[in-house]
C-alpha cells in the first residue's frame, strides 16, 4: 500500500519574484528535512506544486497536517495556503 499526496500552493502567482524564490528555497529545504524523517520521495512541479509518495500510509495524515501547518505558519517567510489531495492504494 502506498500513499500519494498532491499539494498545490494557493496564490503563489501573487508573490513577488523575490518572495517566490525564497519560498521555493524554504520549501525545498523543508521537504528534504521531512523526507529524512518520514522516508518518502517527492518531486516539485512548476514551482508551486509538488507530489509526495510514501510506502508508509499510516503516517500520511500526520505528514499532510504538518505540511499544511508549516506553510500557514510563515516558516517559508509568508503565510501560504495550499490544497492537498491524498490517495491510498496498491503500489
């Protein structure tokens, strides 16, 4: 069983170029830290969308909430909202 999350940042096109770049750098750093903790793979698409896949679906809900709260907490420099979809299934 695997869990796959698709995350899309809301309103990222409204950021200035400098804020956008710093947000993406902070996001990449955060995802790499989380990858080591939760043992998942991820890929960032178009800068404001990323996908996470893990073979540990029991941690997917916690991971989903941590990402959502991290983005909203201004850890990336600005509070960001996101849409997240989560799918579970055979891998």
